[in-house]
C-alpha cells in the first residue's frame, strides 16, 4: 500500500505479564508469537516503521524483534500509559500519525489494520477507533496533532480517559467485522479454549 501519510506503529509490550504467569509477548501464536504476529500483520498492512515499547522482560522479548525497532520505557512500573508516552516521545520526526497497539491483542486480522489506516487517510485529523458489536477495540490511530496533548496528559490517567475527554468531532469510530479487536489476553484463563484464535501450539 502506498502511504500518503506517514503512520508509525507503536506496540506496547513493557508490562510484567504477572497475571499471565509468563512473558505475554512471546507466547505461541500459530507458528509464531504474539509480538511477531502483530508486527508482521502491521507491516503487511503498509506501515514500514513498527516500534515496540519494552520495559520489563526486555531480554526475553528482544530476540523476537528482528522486524521491529525498540523504544525503552525507563519507568514501566508507572503503567501502560507511561509506555504510550515513551513511544510517542521517541517516534521519528516524519511521523504524522501513530497506530497504537497492545501486545495483549494478538489476533487482529490484516484487513482490520488496513481498514483503520484507510479511515485515517480519509480523515487525517481524527482519532480512529475500530468497534465490533458495539464495543471499541484496538488498534487506535492518533494523529500527530494530539501528540503534545498526550505527552502532557496526567500519568495517573489512561489513553481511554484521554479519548473520552475529546470532542466527538475529534473521533471517528469505524465498524469492523473482526472480533479479535476485542480479544484481550491477560491471564492463563483467557487462553483456555482459544484454539479458534490460533493460540498455542496445537
């Protein structure tokens, strides 16, 4: 895909994964891992630069990031929003929008990435949020005009708080047929009965 607008991807993977009992980013997904599948699908959607924000467990995730660049969150204990701030702060100057993705959501279809990218190209001033069955999911695209506001936003808040604080005119919700935008894997129980999502080695 020829990109008229330079979109850079930011994948947040700096957490401890304590509730999962293992490093979430490198859990098996089909013939690969959570993080590799996310990076590959983003790149296949037409985004050239994919940055993965790391903090805890960096040494275990590093070997799986041959196709991505790394940003370090120096204070990952401050939570997910601190990783988003670290990512936004260190993006290339040429970046005109950031596609923000969670490592917890590994099964998003390639077509979904293309849908949010196309929506942004047609609405470059708006935050793009996909939804399925009335529920919002990931990834989300933030135009560059929001970067300073995001960086200045209180660390005690969340990206969701930031979005909900925006005028409706700043947001575009797009409907997608992909239920994987809602499938967030946080605990071992979340992995039970998930073969239909391609998880595990079986």
